[in-house]
């Protein structure tokens, strides 16, 4: 389950931070470690990330946090042009949690109904 990235041209660092579930200082550090993340700058020098930058950040997060890559390993993985085998998973919103709970309760109810019929 991958949370939707809003349909916008540019994202401020705070928005990307919330989407990825990462602190802003981590995003700034990753910019220095991964040449593929290069946000544009507004006249105010504020970082403006493109959608491709956000997708790359989500992929890096998956490589580092879920698949156990080191920063150097993740950089090599991305430079090789390989694609992730599992999609990035973003922290669910409150509505996402409720939907997940609802579907799990429906599955449990179905299982209990089937067990009661036997």
C-alpha cells in the first residue's frame, strides 16, 4: 500500500518530510549523499522538490529502512538503474489506519462466520 503523492509540480521540504515520514535534516543530508536528489530553489532559496525527487526519496527510505542497505549500497543500487522489488510504504494517515482496521475486522468476521458454520 503506497500513499498517494499529491498531483503538484513542486513540494516544499516540510511537505516531503510529512509524505516520507522523515525529518527535514535527513532529507538535506540525503541531498549530499545521493546526487539524484537535486531540488530546485525558489527565489527565497527554499528547496522545491519535484515529484521524481519525492519518489526517489521514498525509494531511498525503502532501501535504507526496510531492506537494510547502507547509504553506499543504496547509491550503487540507484546508480545501476535497478527497480525496487517491493513498493515503498508510507505511514498511513488516520483515515488509512481506520480503513486498515475496518478491512481486518471484516476478514476476522468472515473467518468467525465460516468457523461457526462448521
